[in-house]
C-alpha cells in the first residue's frame, strides 16, 4: 500500500490517527470503518513519530467537521456532500445519512485503493480527477441541489492563488454551495510541515495558511459563516484523560488561532 508519493502519501496520517483515537478514546470518537483498516497500514512510522497531540489534532478536525456536516444535512436533507481530496476518509460511514449523496474525489491511484479497501456505500459515489480541473463536476448528478464541499487536510499543500481560483470556479458552477475546510495560521503551518516530515514524508510541501478568516473570505468574495477552533469538544469530553502537555498545546493552538475550521457560503 505504501506506494504513493508526495501529497497522496499523507492520506495514511489521518487514517492512523482515527485508528489510534478510536482504540484509546472511544468515548470521544470511534470510527469502526477505520479500525477495520488497521492491518493495512504500511508501517508504524507515523504512530511512532506522532505525539498524543498530533493524533488528537487530526481527529478533532474530523469530529468538528462531522458535526458541521450533520448540521448541513439537517438543514438540507436532500443535498450533496463533496469531499475534495478524500484520501481514505470514512466520513460517509460515520455520518450514515440516508438522504444526502456523498461524492468522494481524489487522484486515480487513491481512488483505486479506496475501491479495494473501502467499498462504495449506498448514497456514495467515487470520482477520479484532479481537484483543480473542474471536469469532475460533470459527475455530480444535480448541481442545483444544496451542496457542501469539505476539504480536510488538503488545501495546505497548494498556494493561496490556486485555492482562490478553485473557490471562484465552484461558485460559478454550483448555485447553492458552502465550503468547510481546515487551516492553520502561518506559525501553525510551520509546525504541520515539520510533523509531516517527521512521519517520513519529505516531499509533500505546505504553502497555504489563513491568519485572518474574514480577510480570506473577503479576498475570495464569499461570506464567512463561521470559524471554529479545533479542540473545544476534545477538551470537554476527555479532560484529564489526556496529558497536561497535550491540554496546554490545545489551549494554546485554539487561543492563538493556530488551528481552525472555516465555513464559507459560496453562493
């Protein structure tokens, strides 16, 4: 399985984190589909070089995004959920909606592995394509339907100009669309880059960061609906079950805006 290069190779990092947290803190987050894949992890290099904080940070993103996706589906029961750069994400299984249609977009080699490891669920469609080549949007059955784009651990690997252009193009194609994605500030990006290199991937460079959410939304010409810190629920649910150092880093990261999730209204 460990045949990907560069950005695609990073898909094992969130999978490892979801397995780690599911096994240690199931009262906070449990991903049964991820646990089923524990035997296919290429080696233990990611876990060996990850701190408790690093593992929980990845899962805190999933936990928070899951909540935001559920809120969107509650408001728009018949909707599209489009995962931009899905990797081995198991959002569709966790959400288990019977009314939303999930679309999973990624590079050909990633989708090939998904088809082997994660069979398409009811209401789920896999799409092979380049995120920035909008021909993949032809695969979306109803582009007038309320649509939520999600990008988890994806935008960091591209330059801001490319992200802004993508948002502009999505706005022109989808008539009722929103976007949620995670971002760090500039200091947080440096930490994330060091962490990815520490896990053994030295070719996936990171470029994109957001210091001010309102400024970025204005630059993109969209409305900022919400910005959420990563760790509110993590600290509330786990409390002293996690180490003091982890709790301090979480407080520091949230307080200084090093980690956040942006929710934008595109159209």
